[in-house]
C-alpha cells in the first residue's frame, strides 16, 4: 500500500522536463509577411527571424521566438489570425511586421492604418507589449504614394505610442545585389542587415546588449 501511495504522489508532482521548462519561457510573437517568413531563401536558418533566435541564445535571453509570418499576408489577414495566436502563445511581446502587401496591392492606406491600430490594441488587451516594423515600397510606385505609405507607420507608432523600426529593408533595398530578382525580397546575404535594423530597437525592450 505504501508503495502505491508513493507512486501516486510522484505522478502528481509538477513536471520539470526540459520541454515543460522551455514552454514557460516568455514568447516573442512575430506576425509578419514574406519578409519575415523567409520567402525565396534556400535554408530557413538564413532568415532574420532564425538569426534573431540565435542572437537571443547568445545573449543568454530566456525569450522564445514564435514566427507566425505568412507570405502574402496583409494587415487584414493578420487581424483575422491574431486572436488565436494571442490565446495560444500568450506572448510577452508582439512584433507586427505587416503592411508591405497592403502597399504593393494598392489597398486603402487609411484602412491599413486602422488595421495596424487594431493589431496593436488587441495585442495590448492580451497583455502583450508591441513593436511595430515599418517598410518602404519600390520607387516605381511613385514618390507621393511611397511617402504616404511610409508615413502610415510613423503616424501609427506615434499615436499608439509604440516603438518603431522605421524600415525593415533599410540599407538593403537600395542595393540590388542584396535583393532577389523580383526586386521585393532580400537575399540570404541581406538578412543580417534586417536583423540589425530590428535589433537596434528590440534589444532595449528586452534589456539585452544592443551593441552587436
């Protein structure tokens, strides 16, 4: 009888397996499009998001990255998917990297701004902090439209009081040798620069060393 009670007691003890411990780590949820999904890259480990995971490990950070990015995603699509992601992952921080496809498809920029605000508010309502990642459009869309597009991110970030990465492709889109033939997606060689653009703003939020 004593042996049976001992076994039963052990079964009721909390699990301390490595997997259970890993799941308790705070989550960074990345809600993005093809630029974060690694479109056109041969190896997923070449993408900036995978590099972010490696950087966090190097700094000793306990954060775990969940990449919920999908090629072709718009701000409206992100709004549809976000509630389930927030409920399932319970992220400490949500990185919103959406809007490029809204701009490329010529969707209404006021609606894009409204969607970004809603993404931020839903994340906050779930107890998550937010980092917004902006972008630029190719110059063939015309100066007036491209400037209005980029201004959306700046306005939303200021109004919602969230930190902003001004342009994910800064230092990359200007160099054709760092872009894939479509002129929209960066190559594997460009991914460290994408990570650098995000890391400058992200690192202070995580209280880790930014000088990398």
